[in-house]
C-alpha cells in the first residue's frame, strides 16, 4: 500500500498527457462509448435493478445489526 499513491499519481499524470493528444482523445471517446453501450444493455440494467432491490430489502436488517453492535460496545453507565 505504501507505493500505491505515487503509482496512482504517476498514472494520473500519464493519463492526462495521453488524453491531451488527438489519438488519446479518440481512445478516451471510444472507451466512453463502449462503457455507455454496455451500461445501457438490458441484461446489465436488469442486474442493476436486482441488486438495488436486494439492497433495499436488506438495509433495515443491516441498520438493526449495526445498532445492536453499538449497544453491545457501549460502556455501561454507572
């Protein structure tokens, strides 16, 4: 993890330089189009909807579990 930040910074700088060239702009536009087309596919949207439904169904239970865990960790007043 220590070396991750410098690598990330170097990658961001290299990406910015690459994206500023005409060829780089074309590649970035192509990637954006492919990502948008993938996101708009019906099977992808169906999967997203399924996951959203599962999250909505489980949020109340997770909240209760968190509240129970907090209550167990709280020091007793006395």
